[in-house]
């Protein structure tokens, strides 16, 4: 099996190299058959990497511990779903996933554009296969997922319990889909620049892939945030950690790109900017992949230094140098077709939106790489914390929300006072009204949060106004009822109304972030049974007592769980009963661990308990005081060590089971104090709700429109008529 | 005003604003940053009252818990030099002896006091250095 995987990976690498040569030779020599062969190489690559990935998946599902990667990331007791997903929890597996996704997306785009942009396509193929050859080369020469151990062990060390969360399992494929999809517009931009064909066709040809990249990367970031909030036991969803920032960077520049290409499509402007943005986004996607593997920055994720750093640095260097050289050498054809007529125009607002997004990306980039920058400049490695990021990102986010309200409705070229009055009177009223309504509730003490609420109300106001006007117009034209008119409106103008939905979702999301950050109450406290504590906003939590249980699977004890029962009340009325827990997993692959102690020496994870609502989340995590229990555990280890060999295997196992059971029961009976982290956080649900709306809007945008199909059919018909007319003319002559 | 001149003025104003903002960003990043140090570097020199970002591994058997306060020692990643830490606040699930941690500290006498809720334990989950297990 390992040989098959290795063989498929090597063939994939060889096919990628062949494809690059064929595509470039075909383009330079004008031999179409070589380009066709290169295209087939892309399809073959997809088939080979699919095969290699399936081999790795099978190895995980069949517990093939002869493979080092399976031994170190799975075990017999790992549930099947997590076994399947464990493939990409390793360095090697994740690189194979990267290559597989890249080859699948490349095949799709090459197939869909096979009759378009024939001059650009060979170079785009060469770039896409260049990425494939790079990752294939890493898998063949540096970190193969098919390396085997000299002696296959009976069991593996298991998947880290922290990763046993559905969102954490889906998070990497989402992120990698985003990263690899950005390679598509990057490759076509390079091709378009090489052949000096910088009209909007390469943008149109890859627009859905750009949107797909943006959606996947966004979903990946959101799942990471959700996992952090629900699984990590600290109650936060964003920490400005380098690894989080690495995924945010291409998302920010990609968002800017998706806006600015509209200006190029509509008015032939910002060509240099768009080319630079997508080249930067593609490079940042590779930088993100590199950052989590290099170990060059201190991150909460202990990504160890590996041998992959230098190849990645070379690739990123080539991408930057090549991008700069291409843009500079093509500046004559990248010249804008129109000038900016007025600062009060849609194109000016889009440009401002781009500057804000790129400004945000610069802040995040600077903060992320500041340890390296400061070390290079001063000799001392220094790092920046969340307050520094907030100082810059919050005002920029305010500007972004404001622009998201102005941009979609202001007129192209030049807005007149009449246009401004017509479009902004009601939204401004909504923003001002929101401010006035919120001031009595004490929001004025947090001016940035208040500004965010007002700007979000303004942005939502413009969007609602656009929907209302559109529905009214359809009703007047067709006589449809309002719900049908609403749906038809979206269906017939997916790009426009999908965009509005995205903006609506962003406003909701930012309101959630502002409210949960500015008005959060965090309380860390140790409580004895029966004790109560104020946790903020008038809520009280009472520790009713400890809980304990043993989770077992068909293969034995999965984990010991120690928890607490908390009653939350407000104004003497019970609001919720929370049962936060902490699970202790047995240590795997540690033959010298004590018989009892091994059940406490493995990983432990919080199972938070939360009462979540649209208005407020009451979040709790517990750290049980196991010191008295661990003292007994030590004695138990000594007893079982002495009993080893004197008892039959069955008696030993029964005695051990009884001991574990009595330990967990005693914990619940003895009621030791426990430490709680209690958070009252308003409107966190708005973040998840807003994000869902954003991605719903993205899906609406990406869905093919009836108009597009109609245009294609019409264009096909027109071409046929033209051909027939062309044939008819000589006869007439 | 001549449209070309107007555009030039706009460009100069925009570029000037960008330069001012970039300068502010650079300036504040140096003044707001904490110096990253290893335990041996802190032992060599640490000014009282100054904030440092300490990175290292929790020494085996050193963790003591008093209510919500933790006392433990952090050692160099690849060495034995260690410093005592007193920390109050939340700890991640992954916090335990032998784990790599990052904590913002200030020197108080011979002890380093951690800033509340600043302790992060590195996630041991992914892409760690290749294991020493022999592979074929």
C-alpha cells in the first residue's frame, strides 16, 4: 500500500513537470497539440493525486500502523470519522491534501475554459502545474506520507483530543480549498500579463473561482473561530495569533480584489491594481501555507521548525520577483481606460474600500511579522499583542462598514446631490436613530462600539432600501406578490443582490464582534459546593456540586470526565443549568505510565457548557481540583505495580476497572472546590449568524444566472448565424 | 483647476496620508511591543517593571495551584535554565508540565509575575517537528 502511494505521488510529480514543459513549448512554438497534451496532464494529475489520497485514507481507516503518519496520528480507539479526517492533521497528509485540491480545481478551470483564452491558457496551465510540481516535489523528496516504520506497532498514539471536534475536522479542507482556489486567478493573471491580454476576460473566466476561494477561506476562518470558542476553554474566537492572521491576509486582499474587478469590468480602470492584488493574494495564500510549517514565528500552534522553510521561501521569492517584473514590464498595456471623474462616485468608493482592506492587510502583516522585523532592525525579537491590532483594525473596520453602505448605491462616475439625497436620506436616518436609541442604554461609554452600531444600521438601511425598491419595481412591472417578487429579484440579479446579502451579513457580524468585545464580562473564580458568584449583567452562578463519569467505547475507556453543575439565575429566577466538564484521555504509547495514572496523564480537554441566545451567551468552563484524587492515583499505581504478575489478567483488569470507577465516584461524593471561567457575552450569536449570511450571499453570487445561460445561448446562436451568413455570401457573389 | 493637476494633488495628498499612517504604525509597533525572551535571557538581564514575552517549556513537576493562581517554572526549549512564574488567570486545556508556553511577564524581585490571562499553551496538534522515530 505504501509503495502504491509512493508510486502515485512520484508519477504525479513527473506528470506535473511534463505538463509544464508541454504547455510552455506549445505556447512558444505555437503547437496546439502540445497545449492539449498539457491540459490532459492536468487531468491525469488530478486522477493520480486522487488515487494517492485514497490510499492514505484507506491506510487510516484500516489502522495500517506500518505507515509512520498513521501510527502518530491515529489509533484503534479513534472514532472512524476522526480516523478519516486525521489524514490531514499531519504535515505530510496536509501537503497531499493541498496537492489533491489544487489538481482538482486546476482540472475544473482548465476544462471550463478549454475553448476560451487559448493564448493565456498554456501559461496558466504552466503556473498551476508549477505549484503542483512544487508540492509534489516536497512529498517525493522531503516529507512523504507513505514512509513506513521498520516494525509495525500494534496501535498508534491517537489523534489529539483537541482536534476531535467536527468543525476542526472540516476547517483544514476549507482553508486549503481557499488557498488552492486563489492559485487559479493568480495563474490566469500571470498568463494574461505574459501575453499582454489584460482586458477583463481573464477576470470573467476566473471570477467564480475567486468567489469560491473567498467563500472557502472565509468558511475555514469561521470554523476555526467557532472551534476556538466552543472547544478551547478560554471563551474567545480570535486572538490575533500568527496562524490565524496567515489565513486572514489573503482573505482581506481577496475581498479587495473581488470589489475592484467590478470597476475594471465596468469602466476599464484599476488594471494595474487588480493585477497586483491578485498576484499579492496568490502569494499570501502560499505565505499562509508556509507560515504554519516554518516555525519562524511563535504561535499558539506549535508548528515545529521543519526542512520545508527554505523551499517555501524560494517559491515565495520567485512569486514576488516574478509578479513585480510582470506588472512593471506590462505597465503600458495596464494603463487605465478612464480617469476617476469624481471622489463622489462608485468607483471612488470602491477604491476607498480597497485602500481600507489593503490597509487592514498591511496592519495584520506588519503585526504578524513584527518579531522578525524587530529582530532584523534591533537585534531583539519583539511581538505585538491584541491591543495593538485593535488600535488600527477597529477604525478601519468602521470605515469599511460605512463604505459598504455607500458603495453599492452611489452613482457611477459622479453622484449628484439629488442622487445622494435619494439614496442616503433613510439610511442616515436609521444610523442616527440607532445612536439616539442606544445612548440611554449606556453604550455611549464605548464610543467605538456605538459608532459601529450606527454605521451598521446605516449600511443595513441602504441594503433594505435597495431590496424594497427592487421588490416594488418588480411588483409594478409584473404584478407579482411581494415574497415572489423578492425571490425573483434575487434570482434575476444574483450578483447584485448576493453582494447586498454579503454586506448585510458583514454588518451583522461586525455588530456581534463590537458588542461581544466591548460589553463582555469575564470572571475566573474558585468555588466550593453551594457557593455563588456574580458573573456580570445581573447574573449569578451557583456551584451545585461536582459530576463525574467514565466514557467507554467497545475498545475500552475513552476518557474520564469530571465536571460541575452550575445554576445560573437572574433576579432570583433560574435562567439555566450549565454542566461544564473536563475530559481526561488515557495516555497512548507510553509503556512506563502507571496502571491508574495513565488515565490522567494523557490530554485533557474542556467541554464547555453554554446557554446561547441571540441576545446573550452565558459561557462556562471548569477546571476540577484533582489534587486529592491524584494522590490516591499515585498510591494505586504502586499497588498495581506490586500486583502485576500475581493476579490473572482478568482479575487485574477487573480490579483496575473497579479502582477507576471508585475514583470517579469518590470525586463526585467528596465535592472538592473547582475553578470556573465564566463569561457573559452579548450578541456572540450575531457573529455566526452574520457569517452565515455572508456565505449565503457569496453562494448567491457564485450561482450561474439565467441571464448568463441566455447570453451564452444567444452568443452561440449569433455565431452560428454569422457562420451561415459567411457561407452564404460567396454564393450570392 | 486643470483635471490633470487636480489628480496629481489628490495623489500627493493620498500618498502623504499613507506615509503618515505608516509612520504611526511603525512608531507604535515599537513602543507597544513586548520583547520576546527565553528563560536564560531573562536570567541574564530583566528590568523590573518592564514587560517581556517569555517562551519556554513548563518544567516537569513544577506546577503548583493555589486557588486560581498557578506557580510553575519555565525552562529553555533546549536547555535547563529556568525562571519561576506566578500567574493568575485562565489556562488552556493543554497547559501541563513539558508543554511549550508563551506568557507575558514582569519581574518582581526574584519571581516573574504573569499578566492576567496572557498565558497561552502551544497547541501540540499539528505539524510538529518530525519525530525521532526511525523511518524507512
